C-alpha cells in the first residue's frame, strides 16, 4: 500500500494551496469562512468535478452545501439564488431549492440554445413540495474550462418560510487538460500533460534546441482584473521516462520574465508515471510581472525548461512520514561510465536538520524503475556530514534512474524515491567527460577571453526564450 498523502504531500502542498483554497481561485473546491446568518454561524462549501455525459463529452457537476459551522452538518430547507460569470460574461442565473441543504447541479454543455433547468424527482416531488436539490442543466454553460465566479444569495434557511438575506461570492476553476507529444532524439516519444486552472491554453510547443516547453494563456492585465485575482495555477505533468526533463530544478518564465524559484514546486509522490511540477502565481507576483512590462498585451506566455544548475539537497519524506531524507550527489551531472558519490542524511521530520540514527537502510539505484544498477544494505551514522555511497555507472545505459531508499529502521513503510538521469559521457583513459567537442571548447574559451578583454561592464543580458 502506498501512503501518498501523508505528511510529505502536506509539506509540499500546504504553502502552495492553502491561500488559494481559502479564496477559490485556481482550484476546484472552496470552503467559505463562517459568517452569522441570524443567530447561526454558517459556512458554504462549493466544489466541482467532471463527469462523462457519453464516451466523448464531459460535463461538470457542482456541489454546494450550506452547513452549520459548529457541527459541519447541512442546514435543511434552503433556497439559493445562484449566478455564474466567466470574465465579464454572465453564464447563468437561477433559483434552486434543497430539502437537505445539499445542492448537486449537473451541467450538460451544449454549444448553443437556451439553458434549461430540470430538478430530478419528477412531478410528484413538486406536487408534495419536495425538493431534492439535484438539478440537470443543459445549454451553453461550462462549455469551456477556466475560472468561474459565483454570486450566491441565501434566500431561505432552516425552513422555506424562514426568509434570510446573505450573499456569498466564490470562484471555482474548471480544469482544462492539454496534451503535448514530444519526439525526443534521446528518449523517444514522450507524452506531457498540462492542466490549466485559470483559462484555456493554446500554442503549446516544445523547442528541442533550447529545451523549452512553451504555452500561452489569455489574460487581462488590467489593474482592475488583477485586483480581483488570488492565484493562477498551472500543473505540468512530466513523464518520468523523459530523462532530459527529470531534474532537480526548473526555470520558468512568464512573458520572458523569470519566476522566483519558490513559486515552483516538484511533486514526485502523487503519480507513479509522472512527475508533477506546480506553478503558483499569487496576486503580488502578477502585480510584479505587470510592473516589469511596458505592453503585456492580453496574454501570459509561459516557458519552462530544465535548469542548468541542480538544487541540493533534494529533500523527500518517507511514505509513512517517519523520516525525511536529504540527498545530494557529486558531480551534479551523472554520466555514463563514471562514478558518482551520493551523500544522504536521514533527518527527523519535525525538527530542522536534526540527524537521526544510526538506523538500517536499503539503498538502490535502478534503471528507470526496473533492473538494479547498484544495491547496498547499510547502517547510517549520526554524523552531521551524512553518509556517502559511491556508485559506478555502466557505459551502456543512459536515461532515467530511480534512487531508492527502503526499509529504513526495518520498516517496509519507511521508503522513498528520487528520480534522476544518466547522461552521455566520453570515456578517456583517466576519466569520463561530458560530450563536448574539443574544438568548440577552444572557441568558447577564446571568445570568453576576448569578451573579458573588451569590457568589464555588466555582461548580463535578458534571456530570450
């Protein structure tokens, strides 16, 4: 059994998602803060989920629950007037009732026509003044992904003759899934997926020379729009078999402006076949982007590439969150036919840089997730310098590897994995060096020396993507 959502995921996602979940921009669910309606403290939960209307078309289901904040139980006999907007456009407006306080709105998108609202339960329910709260809605609503905003007016609560007046606003993202097929000369056909939570994407491309994945999203850069923004979230799923993109750090640009590293998070836990890279931009980040542009237009142009530098140490929690492991390796680029030294520390998950130990461990380096290149059973020290393991890599393998720690302190649940990549190298009598033609190296050294002699001014130039 894989304990995917233990403390490790909480640590990875808490800093990224708590703010956005509180306000509902960029995620598919939101729980609004409690507020008084009459003498009762009330909260409203709203979430969205896709469902298949047939084998080719997806609908969207909204679930809203008006709850007593103290007991978290639905409040019965509610009437809600709900209006939805996307950007400046109204999507729908209607009055809904629910005897239970649970509203389920199933949207069947159509390209044209008027929107129809039909409550499930039929004529008899209406005759006996019963309201299921389940509605089928057909028409041109939620036909495209992106961010939708809701105005929700509570008209009755607790009884249909108990009229109240309370207004909520919420934002829910309908995710869009976009796929990109890449033919990599070293790693073959790779399938990347990008999930957009703010608006639809287009112009999704890969530049094999600069190793940039590029995509564009419509965006209103007006100050009025940014003032209402909470978060923009892009989720990039990278196949673990794509060695060029399985790295410890990524560089991300928006409109050619580099995004801070702390807005990029790597998730190696949630999916076995993919690494997930989360890009989260909060309102201050977007305001800073606006201040650095003279004419941003009406788009956000995203670009992501593997960074030329590694970020060490790489820290992961074990599946049961009993330990965290800080790992680094030297040299930072793992090459065929070379020896790499792995240094790791087993740390207490609840303190800062406190080494535990000594404890037993299994250490493995696997080709992808298959055959073992190296395996060692050992026992850690409690040294602050950590533990070193030297691994000689074969000359005939390049591609993704898995660095696995298992059975820490004898527990089968105390395990974790780190993805990495073995790159090509050239074998000499003394060492292995990266594939880099000597003549090119001479030219680069000469050019660098010349540039230094010509000028000692600032050599930094803006990155062209």
